[in-house]
């Protein structure tokens, strides 16, 4: 955590549910989030922590949900006055959604790279390769997690502009990035199930780069295939079923800074709580020379508000499993 940022619930080794609950309470009740709710006309909810989280979930659905069930690139951008836009950006920075971070430890049991939009897949895999080249030690595997979500036309154009071969799904974009960044041509292990529907299908490809840890590219099925595609928590659960996680194993999760709060809480819920492993989540540093030439998203106040809502929903789900 940097000075001035609100700490996320801890994922340190040996953390118990009471400590995580205390972190949930501190993050949710932080001054920056209270001020943002007030700016949008909300009164701070009464009741216990579960009631406050439920009320904030409802409030954010009314005021900060610009997707309406659509994918992130299709979300509308709200019309905000300059003062409100400035407050949104300051709140996002205070909640740990803006600045990248370096790994806190010299080594981890596993490095987990989360998928996303096609350009994000390229950047996150490149950052993972950078971490290994820079000396971060991984004793287990690098896990690159995605799904068979079809790419949009805009994502295809972004890949083309970056010189990436054509890809039709998120996992294909991840696989292309792994081949390029880790210098591998073919997997040593290739398994999966084609259910003729992206919500039901899965795949697992393992590459073995020379002199480094194994790299597994995993596409997960949806946990609710009748309603939606696989999301972050689905991919993390699916990976946990394929690797032997041990209590106390330190796991480093890589995403983009804007998604750190919600994906950190997802990892606590799906990995730390059931398996007892330690979780550290950090965002890619866009200024690294190793990432030069890869497409970078435009982050707006509306995007940050949407992901503050995502963080509230994730932290509510985390609290629900803590008991």
C-alpha cells in the first residue's frame, strides 16, 4: 500500500477471517468512498456491515452502473461536471486503482495472470514475463487465466495494430501473448472439452519455457452458463482445481491497476479463504519499456466509477463467505 491509499483486506500468510473482515470494514467505511457516495446524493447507510454492503451495492447499481449487462467496452460514459470528475479520479487513486506496484516479495509459489480485453491480455502477459526476467522467482507455475469469450471487432483491430496474429477469443489472445513473450511454439500438454458453446467449454495448455517455470494457459467454463460467460472468480476457481494449492502458498496475481480492488477480493474469496494460500495483487506498470507498443486503454471517470462498483460487489461477496 502506498501512502494515502486505503488498504485492501489483507491476503498475508496466516490471515484469519476476522482480520479479513476488519479489512473489509475499513475499506468500505473509508473517507474517500463516503465522500463519493455523498457527492452522488447518497446518505451513508445504517446497519451492520452486511447491511451497509447491500445498500452500497444497490446505490452503485443506480448511480455507477454504465454497462447494463454489456461488456466493458460497450459501457456508456456519464456526463459529469468537472468537480465530480475530479473527485472520482481522486477517489479511485485513494482506493488503489490508479498507481501500479512492484511485487512485495522476491518469490512466490505461483504467478497468476488474469485475462480481460484483448489489449489487456497482451500487456499482462508481457508484464509477467518482465517480472520473471527481473528476478521474481516462481517455484510452481505461471497461470494465465481466461475464457472462450469471443473478441469484439474493436479488440481485433487493437490486436492487429499491435502486430498480433488474428485471434477470435480471449484465451486465443492470451495464448498468442504467451507464445510471443515466453518464446514458446507449442504446448507440452493440451487438454480440454469443446462443448460447442463458450460458456460450457474449457481448455488447458501447458508450455515449458527453457530455464523458467511452466506456463499454463487456462480457459474456464462459466459457473452459471445459462446466464453469463465465465468471469474472474470462475477462472480462479477452475485454476485452483488444476493446481495443488497448499496452505501458506504465496500467490501473486497480476491485473490492471483499475481492477486491483475487485480482483484482489475475488482472489481472497476463491483462493485464500478455501485454500489458505496468501494473495498479493498488483497492477501492470504501463511505463515499462517491455510494454512499449502494446495498446493501452483510455481510462475515464465513468470507467473508474464502474470499477468502484465492481469492487463493492466483490468485497460484498467476500464478506458473505467469511461467516
